[in-house]
C-alpha cells in the first residue's frame, strides 16, 4: 500500500518536473527571438558589409534576438524575420561596391519585404538566384549597379506586389516569360536602365498592374494600342525619356482607369488628336513635353477632362493662336505650354481656370498687348512665366490682384513704360521677380520692395532706360535677398561705394553688377559682410586698384568674374588658400602683373580659369597643371608668359580647352599631348614654338580645333594629321612649313583649313573642293602652282576662299560659281589669265555676321561660346553664366587688301563680302552682271589687263565701300551713276585710258583726291587740275537725274538768265520811253532788277569759292 503511495507521489512529481522543463524550454526558446538560421544569416550579411568597407547597422550582433536589431522587422506571431529594410546603408562613394550573395536570403522563410536600394550592389542580376524568395511581396533593388538582363527566375516570385529594379544598368529586352506568373504584381518600376524593346509594353498579361514605370530607358519603336490593351487596372504609366516614335492617336482609348500619363522626352510626332485622350475621365496628370507633336491650338479640346490637375504640352511644335477649349478644366492647377510656336495674346478662355496655380507660356511668339484682366482673375496663381515672347505694352496693374503670386517672370519681352511702385504693395508672397531684357524706363526705387519680406530673387538687368534707385542709406528693407542681378542697368549710385543696402543683405548668395561702368577701387567689404556670397560678377566696369580680399578662409565662394576692369598689381599669392572651393575664376582684360600664383593648385574644384589679356609673366606653375584635377577650361592668352607649354609636368587629363596664344612660350609641343584624352581645343598661335610639324601620334585623337599659327614649326605637314577624325578647324599659317598640301585632308571633316604664309609647293588638291563640311580655305602666301581646280562639289558650303600670293595660272573656271555660299573670294597676286566669269553674278557674296553663321568665324573657334556656356546650380536656383569663355579664338578671321593696305577682320567685325582678283593677267571687259551683287562690300580688279568701258551697272553695288579698278586698260567715260554709291570710301580708276569728265564732287566723291583719277590723260574735271569743258563733257542722257544744288547747273541757269535779262532790259527801256505809264512800270522793274542782280552775284561768288576746294 505504502509502495503504491510512493509510486503515485513520485509519478506526480515526475510529471510536474517534466512539465516545468517543457515550460522552461519554451520560455528559453522564446527569449532567443528569431530562429538560429536567420540569426546566422544576418551575421553573414553583416560580415559581407564589413568586408566591403560598408558600415552595418549599429545594433547588429548585440544579443541573440535579431528581432530587436535595427532595420529588422519580425512577425509578431512566428517571431521570424518578415522585413529587411536595408536601404542606403552608407553615403554615396563612387569607389565603394558591394558584391552581395543573394543565397543568404534563402534562410528567411517568412521574408515578405526586402529593400536593398542605394547600396551600390554590383553583379549580374540574371546570374543571381532569387528563385527561393517565393513569399516576397515587396522587392526593392533600385539605385544600385546591377547589370545583365531581367532573370527568368522572377516568375517564381508569384506573391510579388511591388518590384522595383529602377536606376541600375539592366539591359536587353523585357522578358515576358520572366513576368508571366506575376499575377499579383501591382507596381513595376524599371526606370533608369538600358532596356530596349521594339514593343515596349509587351507585358500586357499583367492585368493587376496599377503603376508601370519605364522612364529613362532605350525603348524604341512605335506606341500601339496592342501594347497596353491588357492593362485594365492601369492608373500610372511612365514611358518618358525613351525613343518611342509614332502617334498617340488611338493607343489609350481603352484605358479608362488611367490617372497619370507621362510620355515626355520621346520622338512622338504627328498631329495631337485630343479626342482620344479626352476619354480619360479620371486623368489627373498628362505630360507630353519634349516631343514633336504638331497641331494648331484652336483644334485642342480638353473640355471633357474634368479631373485633370496638370497639363504639360511644352517643348513641342504646337502653333497658331493661343485659343483652346478648356472650359471643362475647372480643376486644372498646372498649365505648361512653353517653347512652342503659339501666337496672339492670352485667350479669354483662361479666365475659367479659377484653380490654376502655375501658368507657363515662356518661349513662344505671343505678341501684342496682353489682356491682363484675364490674368488678374486667376486669383490662385502662384507661378506666372511669360518670358521670352514678344509682348508689349506697359506693366500690368491687374497683377496686383494676384496676392498669392510667388514666381513672376516677364523677362525677354518688349514691355515698356514705368514699373509702377504700387504694384508690389499687395504681393507679399512674392519670392522670385524677373523683369530683365525689356524696355522699361523711368525711375524705380528699391523701396517699392520694402514690405516684401519673402522676396529672394530680383533680376532687373538689361533695361537700358530704367534708372534704378538702389541705396539711399535711409531705406531699411525687410527682405533678405539671395540673388540680385542688375547687369546693364542705370544705377543712381555706386552700390560698391555706398553699400548701405548691399551690406544689409547678409543672406545674399549671388550678386551681378556687371556692365554698369562702376568706378572706384575694388571693395574688400564684399567678402567681409556678405559671408554667404557664392557668385560675384563685376565684369566690364571701371574698377581699379589692387585685387584684394580678407586674409581668412572663404569656403563659400565658387564664382568670381572681375574681367574687363582696370585692376592692377599682383594676383595675391594666397588666393588658392583663401578660396579653396573656387569653380570659376575670371580676371581677364585687366592690368595684372607678376607671376601666376602656385596656390591656385589648392583650388581642387577649379574648372574655369581665365587670366588672359593681362601683363602676367613667368612660367605656368606646375601646381596648376597637377593639383587641379577638374580644370577643363584654361585661358592664359595675351600675356608675357614663357617656358614650355604645360611646363615640365604631365598635367591632368581633364583639360578640354587650352588657349595660350600670344605669349612667349618656346620649345616644342609636349610629346605627351596624346594623354590629354578630353582635350578638344588647343590654341598656341603666336608664340615661339619650334620643331617639326606635329604628327597625330603626339596629339589627342579627339581634337576638334588646333591652332599652331605664328610659330617656327618647319618640315612637311604630316599625313598622320588626317588621323584626327574629329578635327574641324586646323590653322598652321605663318610658320616655315614646306612640301605639298596633304591629299588625305580631302576626306576630313574640316570646316576651317588655314595654312597661309608658309613655303608650300605643288598644286592644290582637287579633293579640297569636295570636302562637304569645309567653310573656309586659306592657303595664301605660299608657292603653290598649277591651275585652279575645276571639279567642285555642288552645294559646297565654302564661305571663304583665299588663294592670294601664289603662282597659280590658267583661267578662272566657270565651276567656281557653284560656290553659292561664298562671302570672300581672293585670288589676287597670281598669274591667272582669261576673262572674269560673268556667272559671278549668281553667287551671293553677302555680308556674313560671325555670330549668326554656322561657321561663326570667331577668328577660328566657331560656336565656342555656345559650347562653353553653362549653368552653375546653387541651392534652390540656377545661374546662367553668359560670356563664360571669352577670348578663346584666334584674332584674325581673314586678311583683305584694300588700297594697298592689309586689313584684318576679327570676330568683332561683320565679315565683309569681297572679291579680289587684283595683280593677275585677266583680260576682256568687266562683266556688267557683277553689278547684281548688291551686298558686295569690296571689289578689287586692279593691276590686270582689263579693257572696255566701266559698266554703269556697278552703280547697283549699293553696299560697296571699296572699288578699285585701277592699273588696267579701261576706256571711255566714268559713269555719272557711280555718284549714287553713298557707302563708297575707297575709289580708284587711276592709270587707265579713261576720258571725259570726272563724276564731280557729288556725295561720296567729294572725299576722293587726284590719286583716284591720275594716269588717265583724257580725264578732266575736279579734283583734277584740267577743267571739264563742253567738248570733253559726255552727252547727257535725257533721263539724267539733275541735282538742283550743283554749281554747274546753277551756272548754266544763270547764264541763260543773264542773256534774257540783257534783251529784256532794252525792250523795257523802249517801252518806258514810249508809254505814258512808263514811270509806274519803271518803279516796279527797279525792284525786280535789284533782286535778280543780287542772286546772280551770289551764284558767281559760290562758283568762285568752290574752285580751290576742287583742287
């Protein structure tokens, strides 16, 4: 019995102990948190991060329960990891990469969400095994460096709701099989990759997708209805910035659920048929910017898009009057129609857009006086941009009603009149104001902005008749500007000398007072008071004295332009230490002396340096070439620098533009130039460089522009130069080069070729006249021989042809007239013979504006200013840097000889149209057809053997400034019609066989002396000593235009009048003696005779006074 009792008792104790052990085990298990397998996987992930120099989340590895670690989220029920939020584990570092083993994540059996975005993960996505992640609902691998194609294993992730692979380097096509089983997918983001596909939306079986992002890929082909017909639930579609073509007329007619449609930045074309788009009753955002859509705005009808909030149609080719049917867009908040061809004024229909907050109509052709009352009714407007149109009239007073307005840009129009001071009283929300490039006048005081405490940006520049009262010393503004741009203004005081207003703007970041003729010494207080200043432009003023600044660190300044002033003295030696973050420094066209400071090498961010047109000496410091790794624009031209080009170092590879012309650099070109792979402009003309002509092996293959003129290079021009396939401008003039012109250049892409002033021999290769891109060819002043090529390409763009001072012979080929774009033709000082082709009249010979032509004859670097204009972005705004690269060009465009004087036309001049055939052996008549060249400025046919008369048609050369036909065998009279050439400044017919009277001293001919006519024995009249008689005077034509003011005509008139007077006098005497009223008539005639006598004497006196002047 007792045994049974003990048995029962021990059994109960055993059961109790066993139960306790189970409870303890359960408690211990729950205290460890996540499963051991997941714990170890996370530690392995942490080791992978540390191995790649990444930083793991700080709590990882602390304790056994990984559910307590940061960025790890576990399920409350299973205590297993369900989410890993591992995005952006470190700040961006281009030198760090993470090669991740995706097999780690197979240990997380309940993982639903994985975010690894922004970690610079590398490797091929297609080779990563992600097939085991079957329970994934959200997978985010965006902003990494993954390559390869989209893997087929994606189809195993059948639970996916969101897949983000954007901002990687994935390529290939969209593999439909990879997405085949993703039936639960709602959001697919493949933005910013390299995907290409002819049928870009071949994912139409993804019927659950609500948002599809394919922005910034290389999708191509047409956009057809079959591509998106399967997306029944699609609400957001982003296909922007691809290469899609075709129209969008019927592609979306079944997408009634669509709310957001982005198609900007493609090649969509054709007529915009809005009727199909208008079916989108739920559409909120429609963006079609940056395409090629064409339509007249009068055809646009958006009245059915009742839900539309934002409409972007900018940067297309819409045209016509701005008059759209937008009556249904009462919810519209953003309307962007910028950069189209819209005309007319603001349509009345806009006034129904009572919810509109942004209206952008910039870069159109809107003209006339705006209906400002329409804009005044848009009371919710916050942004109004009407810049770069042709609007005129006065400043709109109705804008004062826009009390919510924050951004107002009316720049680059034709607005005029006063800027009313009352307009700004109620605009207390205004932050940005740009009224630049208009025609405002009168006085304007900055006190008008006194209550605009939110105003940060003001640009009133380039209103030439506007007088700005900036600073009275009493005005205490409540505003704190960040940007103040007053370039090309009329400031009533010098804000640098009277700095009360500027000194109060302690938040100022950008200050532009350029082109204002400010005087006085450079103001050091700008750097002391304006501690946030990053951009300072005082270009083209009259500031003098030394360039000084406080002797303490300035870490904010990145742009300084003090060029075109009168600064003198040394560049401070510590400038690079004081401004270590400088990006652009312009000190050109001053009077700076001394050496270039080596401390410039401390400016590690320096990109643009222009010290040209000063008096600097010494060598270029090595530190500048070695320690400024971002420097790509360097202009040290027009100084007294010496030493070797680039010094003795190897420099850095970032240089793109180097201009060292007009210095005293010597030695040879560096042998390591081929290492400067980014270099595309090299100008070292007018130095003292020597050695053999460079070969392409020592040059950069990417060179576009090479100017080695005015040095001492010798030897033959190497055919290896032809290997520079990108070369567009080559100037080797004024050296000592010998040999022949390279035939291989005829297959080049050159636009400018200048090899004048050398010792070249041989003939001109015929192929030079077949270079499809060649606009200027100058091989003058050599020893070239042979005939002019007759095989000339049709429609060749040649604008300048200068073959002067060679030994060319033969006739001028008729084929030369194919050069219809020619502005300058100079064949002078050769041995050419034969006739002047009459077909010259079919050529244009128009005046060329170097800023408008595709070959901007900037001396030699064309479009250089366009290439180098850039935008420097600062916090919250963008600054446009005009004139960023000035002076990067050769000085001489083309040399023309006029009246024996060599004139060099530079980039600042209009390039004149000219024909110079002088000093040859041309015969025959001057073709009358040349008179049809009504824009010809210079014509020189002197020193030939031309015969026949001077064509009267030359009087039609109404732009002619220089006409030289001297030293020929011309005969006959000088056509009196030449006196109609009112622009004529140089005229010579000397040493011919001309006869008759000179044109006299009418109009421009009053300025020509005897030298213009000498050497013609039969020529008479002023300014020659021989008087022009009736025998020598040519017959006057019936239709001749008489000048009533001329002395000759007056003399003839009064001679006839005198004879009539004598005869009439005696008749009157007889009458008076025989008639009883004679006494009365006699008194009347006495007064009349006195008047005629006085007039006759005045005419005689005038003729007498004019004789000395003619001599």
